[in-house]
């Protein structure tokens, strides 16, 4: 199954994290008609602006959650009229995925 950024131009997910260790956000997606441009943020902090020429995205973003945090909000906002299709959005830590 996949998600599409449509009506409001953004989507967000709340994902479990492990505090005090490096977490890895894994994203696999594709752009509409080969175009992909979006802004990614984790808990309101803009972390990455993606623009892939072939419209395919596979990336990992490493971060360490703030003390006391067991979840983060991951938000994806489209930057053009083309909609990103997100196939995988997950957090990895200690060889375990959520």
C-alpha cells in the first residue's frame, strides 16, 4: 500500500522512536510523472528537501530524538503540483524496525 500527498499538499505520521540512540528514518517513494520534490520535517524541524531527477527516492535520515521522546511526527509537504507517492516510511534502531 502507498500514500499520496493530495488535497492539502502534506501528510504526516507519528512514528515510535528510541530516545538516547541514533534512529534512522527510511523513506522509499516515487514522484508523479517522474517528478519528485518535497520537504521533509521531523517534529517541525526541516531536515531534508528532496528533488530527484528520475522521480525515485530512496533515502535514510539519521537523527537522535530529544530526551523523553518516544514518538516523533514526520511530515511530508509537496513543493510542486506533482504528488509524491510514499511506499515506505519507517524508523530503524538497533536492527529493529517500527
